[in-house]
């Protein structure tokens, strides 16, 4: 299992931690941001295919910022999977 720490930009969350094993996401945790909503995202994506999760969350916008915590998770996954 590989642990990833990502520093999001343009959102309330200050850090995103997650693990990837065999292409699946585990232990997704956001530090900062909307606590309840971000915990829910972590629960919803647990054990799911990382590439599929990124496809679903990519481009999600929060308050016309051009990104969101969910979009930042997609970017973190993309960065990890695509180098």
C-alpha cells in the first residue's frame, strides 16, 4: 500500500491523505475544509477504483473557485497515477 499526501490549492482543505493499493483508494482524509462533507467523500470512495473516482470528481466546482476539495482529490489521484 502506498501512502500519498497532497497539498490542495484554492480550497479550504489544507491537506489530503490517502492510500492506493492495487489501483484502489483507502483511508482518504482531508485536513481542514467542510468536515462532514469531506468525511462523507472518504467513506464513499473507500475501496473504489482510483481512476474511476478521479473521473467522477474531476471538475467539481465549489463557489465558482474553479475547483473544489473533491476536484483536488481527483487532481491528486491523477498526479499519482500519471506521474
